C-alpha cells in the first residue's frame, strides 16, 4: 500500500491541474459568450489582445488651452501628459503611448479602437472644480401651465439685472442668483452642444448638467480645485457594505474643505436643500453632487450613494486624475496603422518556434525518451499562459506587445532549466545506486529547493524591471514574471507527478536504454556515499562498455569521492607491496 501512495497523490495532483485548466477556460468563456463591453461586443476573446506596436490603434491629439493664449510651460505639459497616462493606465497594463508634441500638444496612441469610456477618460482633461450647489432642477426647458400647454422658457432679456445684490458672502449665498442668471438657468438646454461650460470663469457662478443630461445645476464659484486631492479610492463601507469613494486631501485642501463642510452641514441642519450639496465639476459636467452629512476637518471625506463597483471606481479615477494644470481640446482623432505590424509579429513567433524546436531536440538527444516530459511540460505551460493572457486582456486591459513576446520567448529557456535541474538530480541519485522510484522522490526533494531559489530571483528581477523601466519595457517584465510563476506551478503540479507515474512503468522504471534512466549507461557504480565500487574490467566482452561506465562515474565523482577513491587505491597498493616484500 505504501508504494501506491505516490501514485494516488500524482493522479490527484494531475486531476487538480485539469480542474484548474477547465476553470480558466470557463472564465474566459464567460467573457466571450456572456459578458459584453460598452459597445455590445464580447468582453473577452480567444485570441490575445495586441498592443499598439503590433496592432495599430487610435491616435488622439489634445491641444492645450491657456487663458492668455500663450504656449504652456514644458513643466505643465509634462505634468498633464503624466496625469493622462495615469488615467489611461488606471485599469491595468494598457501599453498606450503618450507623448508631448510641439509646445502645446499631447499625442495619445491607444492600441485597437478606443471605446467611448476610454475617449471620455482622455478628453475629460479640464481642471477638476469643487462648487457649492445653489439650485437644481430637471433638464426641462419649458414650462407646463395649468391648461397643460407647454411653453418654452424665453431667452433671458439682456436688460435683466446681472450684478449680485447684496454682495455674496460665501459660495452658498443665494445672492449669486441674479434675475438674469435665474432666467438663463430655466432656459438652459443640456442637450445643446453650444452650451459648453468647460471654460467658465472660476470666480463666477456656473450652470451645468450631469453626464446623463437629466439634471441641471446652478452652482456657486469654485471653492477648491483638483490639486487639493492627494488620493481617491473606491471601496465598500465596512458597516453597510455599500460602495463608496474615499478622498484624501492635502493640508491646504483639508483646511478649506473643513470650512466648506461646516457651512454645508449647517445648511442641512437648517433644511436648506439643495444648498447642502457640493458638486464635483469636470469639463463643465457635474460628475457627482453629494450631500454633506457632517463636518469633516481631517481632510478625508467619503462619497456614498447608489454606487456600483464600476461607477465607484470610475468616479475615484476621475477625482484622482482630474487635477490637470491645463485645459485641452481634441484637435484630431484618427485610426493609425501598426508601427511594427504583422511582419514583426510573425518574426517573433518564428523565433519562439525555433527556440521550442531547439529545446525539444536538445532534450531528446540528451535525455532520450525522458525529454518528452520536458516537451509535454512546455506544452501545458503554453496552454495555461495563452488562456491567462486572454483573461488578463479582458479583466486588466493587458495587451501583448513585441517586448511581451520577447519575454515569452526568453521564458522558454528559463523553463527548460527547471526540468534539467530536476532530471540531473534524478540521475545523480541513480548513480548512487538507488532505484528509479527512490531516485525520483529524492531527486525531487533536492531539486525543488534549487529551483525555488532561482525562480525567486527571476521574479524579483521582473518586479524591479516592471517598476523602474519605461512603459515600452513593462510588457517584457510582465510576461517574464508571469511565465516564471506558471513555470513553478507546472513544475510542481505536472512535471513531478508525471515522473512519479513514469517511474513505475516497465519502460522507464526498468531503465530501458532509450528511457534516459538506464543506470548502467549513467555509470551507476556507487554502493553508497562512503563506499566506491570500481568497475570490473576483467571481462573481455564487456570491456568497452565497462570503460564507458567507469569514465562516466569518474566525471560524476565529487572531490571528496575522488580523494576517497584515491586513498582506497593507495591503501590497496601499499598492502600489495607489503605482501610482495613478505
């Protein structure tokens, strides 16, 4: 029964691998056949998404606008480009290319066609503003009388008073609502493209709508900008479990927000709705207008409401990456061709196939039939890597660049290293005179420590490279680290269990000459570590074979074993000499 325990363990592990593979394919099937993206297309695919250098994509040119019309400073433009990159990469490894051009343009190149959500994220480039809510109403631009007849609100009379009286004392003062502003608010049409509030003066009230165009807001002057926000994250309320957005403000922002929250909270207590609301305005659109439920002096307000995970994450990204130092307009949006194209991808794939072929040939020559285990392990690793990359493309927006393809090719050599270390350990145990089943188990115990250490160094190097390298190299680091983890997984859950099963077959367990585990061909001339057995050379018929075994054994001896063998040989010579003298 004891001898069959490794066999049962091996079958259980291999069934676990089959289950993991089925789960991965099932997850990707959900993305292909069940879930859809914002355009109604399947959320995932059975082919990896390609990056800009291999697939081409969309190019959006943003032109900076300043109040005096002059070119922005290089520092402002570089800061804006960095924030736009954060916006684009907020969902994962996007492989986007974002550069500055000339004195006022930022060029954003996105792999594949850009969906509406991505375009909005890039084009929402105006500075984030915090404004108090003075009034709110539906998006209607007409009045329905008692007779049921709808009458459009007239255009504001230019003669209406436009100067606040008395002078407003704070951002929530109703003195801001002049007769002219009131008329403009009633007649404001959210669907009219001409009503662009993105460049409204910060020190003046603002009429704006929510992104859906269903609600109009009359807002006070800007009291805070996005530069006051240090961080914004989405998460669940530990008490209610509802999704919310948590803000962290810098020192000046915390002080200013504390004063505003005190005022709005008092308006809430006094029942002065909607003057207890605070609107976040981005590109002239009210992305959120939460009510103040208390005085917040620590600079860590949270926004709650009917959020989903997606909407909470989107709002957190908008607040976190909305503090651009410049406003931008979209100068052009075009489809571009691949910078490297199909030919370079084909060259990369051919290089990978050549690498695989060379590894397979080397394995079969050196390890004979045992090399088939290496080939099978690499094949299983390739299947898992492929489906995981497809899932990452769906869930994290990962796209395979030429640098990523290079990482996959390099990983072939690293993967073969693991198997070579393991097989050489098994062969060493066979040379010590152990049975094949015992050699497999003892070789596993010695090899796995070496492999774990070496793979840890590979993963550490990949992580450091991903953190410090340029965006064009991140794809290489990512695929290298991913394949290293999969390599260790395959080594544990496939290669060793397969060897446990093969060691109990007649072909491998019997040490067939073509198995790669023939003890005699390997020079298995040890009885133990403490007793070296010389190869007999008296037999004429087997002299050449014994010589080869002895030569193999000599090459595999450690320094200590060679010294011991020499000492034994010298002792025998001395004893023989003494006997001759006698």
